[in-house]
C-alpha cells in the first residue's frame, strides 16, 4: 500500500521486586544473665540478637527505568477489497475522513471499488509528496485541483445515500492501509474521455479513470 496515516499509545508492564523485613532491634531482643546465677558467676554481656529474616515478599513495582513498549495492533486480513469495504462502520471520526470520503464520492461514485480506492490513494499520496498541501483536506480543497470544490468548500452530501456510505468505507480502507492500491504512487488522474497532454507516467486505467505519477 502506498501510505498509512495513522498514528500509538504506549504501555508498560509491571515488574516484580523483592523486599526484606528490616525490623529495628529493640531491648527485648537481648540475652540476659541466668536467673539463678550465684556470686562470682560469669554474667554474659547482653548481646543483640538479629531476628531471622522475614519471608520474602513479592511486591509489585514499576521501575522508572523500565523500557516502554508500543502496543501491538491486530491487522485484519481480507480476502478481497469488497470484504475490506464491507467490514467498515459508518462513523465519521474526523474532518480528514470526511474530506476524503467526499472527494471519492464526487470524483468516482459509480466506479468499481478499485477505482474509488485509487482516487483515495491519489489524495493521500499528494498529502505526503511535498508538492501539494500537506493534509487531506488541504489537498481536496486546493484551488484548481478538483472541479466539485467551489470557493474552497465541498458541496453538502446526503449521508444516507448508499454511494456515500461506500465512499466513506473506501476512505477508511485507504487511511488504514487495509488494501493495496491498484494504482501505486499515483498523483494524478483524469476521466478516460479526455486526452490531456501530460508528460507523465501512466500507471493504470481503472473504470473510467486513468492514473499517472
């Protein structure tokens, strides 16, 4: 896949440490002279007796120097692009997803899923290329790039339309890098009915669009 926008929350694993009971020695912990010692009997000097160590206690601790490991994430394997699209929910997480889904909808609704994914990849590739805006909404709304944009804004979309729900699912697949692009590294595309004089490398023809880099 060409690009994943993504993004991780780090976690740590508690370790175990051992502690010994270091109870202070008190006056009661001494040996005294025998009760029946007679005159002249040798009286031993009181000698502190160190108590036997308490049993080892296992105490949870989190050392400050413990390395932090990034969480592992499970990656689903899909048998087809259609399966990957069908697995997506209808939630719109952020504005970037909304912009990408809108571009897919206006540029390629009615195209095969591979063609819709290729359109999504063009936008993502542009955001990374350094030749266009550095974010998805900036790429979509960049002046002179997409004809459906008017005054820097996208037209409103009826979110209940089946074509938009498909576009939203394709956008999620593209952002999650859940399926390989059918037009890898593409930065441009046009409708097959036009013949622009572009000195670019043709990558793929999918549905009614031709893709270039």
